[in-house]
């Protein structure tokens, strides 16, 4: 008797919704992937070019550092050249926050308790409210308030939550509720605990991240553990993977985390078997070569499988739009589980990419027709 399988569905935490430009965050909106530029924001050309790369990779929201007035004054020029929402990252200086708002940013990242006297906070919040610009409170375990560090003898999840609630109360006392909050730590377990605790206390949307996660290998693992655990529990409305790498890599990793949990359907799904003694091809090199050639197709809604032999190949390729299984000196190309042709081993990657391009062209041709329906 055939056994049916129903994929588990994650029940997301109920949160209020905010709007950054054209992108909704929280409520029933899709979980978004964010990144941050690593250029000097004063350099408009370099910053815009990096944002274009992030947009192409599927980034939904981008943040830029605003450490000085000259950077703040370039935000309008940057914003008019990009398509995704622009968030200004502000530390301590309320004047920079005011300039950023006047420049037309879509969001602010600042901690209201760190920008000076009450009247300064009121100025920023008043202008943000008038322009309907959300504020993300960004708590970081490495920079908690001195009294919280002294009370616990160092950073703790409890301290992070208390810090977050302090900043939230400042905004709530000013009748401002367009709030998003993050509780980041380099320790995944600490950040997981902090978000879980705060989830029971407020209904604001959460921005998830493991800060200072590290190089791509280590940082990807730590981020997958921290973000993946919370997302699987339904906690999180937007994410950033913080890597010591090109920010495009942050976007790719973030999208893969969402797709692995069924929280993102669009874009490339790429699978490859781990290889074993049955493989007659260098599966590791083959998979890496295909993955690199697939980068320009990252936003294409396609499932590609690279398998080492015919034992697992047909099964995996049946779920994929396109796939290849290696044999002795050959490659078998599959489409929806059916072999479409056999090619020499040296031609596997090129042949697969020819089929990918055909599929991309077919999908592009379907778009106008779909738009007219």
C-alpha cells in the first residue's frame, strides 16, 4: 500500500506588520533576506554597485553604515539608484538619524537609549512617525549596557532581553509602534534563548542574526544553527547572515536557510549527493563546477540535482526540473526523472547548462502570457 507523506508546515509566530518601502515585514508577509554593504557609504558609485549585486542575488532589504554626516548626505543619491528598501545604520548620533530621514531612507537601525537626551530621541521619533519610517532596535550581546553586564558578570540572554525592552519602552512612551527588533550574539545558543524569551513578551517583528558569525564555512554553520532553530519554531520575520565575505554570499546562504525549511519557494534549489565508492565521476568537482555556473540563475525558480551514480540519480532527479547522474566516462541528463540524453563526461557541465538556459528561456517566454491572463 502506498504511503502518503505530508510535509510539516511551520506555524509562524503572530506579529504586527510594518512596512519598509514596498516591502512588508511581519504579519503574514514572507520572511525577507537582508544584507549590509561593506563599502564606504560616502562612495556612492561603489555602494550602489554593491547593492545592485545584492539585488541580483535576491536581497530584499539592504542596510548601509552611516558613521559620519558625509555618508548621511549621500543616502538620497543612493536610494534613487536602487530598487530595494534602504535602511540607515545609526550609532549614537541623533543628527545623523534626522539627516537620514530627510534623505528619504525606508528604515532606521538605531537604539533610542543610545542617541542622547530625551529631546533628541523625541526629535527622531517625531520625524520617523511623520514619514512612517520604521525603527529597528538592534541589541548586541557585545555592547550591552554597563549595568546589565555588571549585574550578570557578562552578556546573557536575560540581559539582551532587558536591554531590548528598555529601548522598546522609550519608543512606546512616545506612542511609536513601527518597531522591529533584533537580539544578536555571536553565540547561537545565547541568541536563540534571547529571542525565545522576548517572543513571549512582545508582538513586534523580529530580525534574526548571529552576529560576527565568521568566515563563510564557520559563519554559515553558526547561522544555519541559530537562524534555522528559531525559524523552525516559527520565530523570525526577516534575517541576515553575517559573514566575513562578499555580502552576496550572505544573501545566498540566507535564501538557502529559508528554502531548506520550506519558507521560501522562489529561486534556485540545488542538491548534490555526498558521493561514495559507487561514483564513477569526481562528484565533488562536478557539483562545485555546476554550482558556480548556476550563480547567474540564482533567482530562477528551478530545482537542479547533481548525482554521482544511477543508484540515487533517477530518484533525486525525479524531484528536480533538471539533473545529471555520472557514469563511467559519461553523464546522463534527466528532466523530471526522465533521461533526455547521454553526454561524454567532459561535456556534463556544459550540456547541463544548455538545458538550464533552455528552461530559463521557456520561463521567460511564459511571463508575458501569464501577465495577460
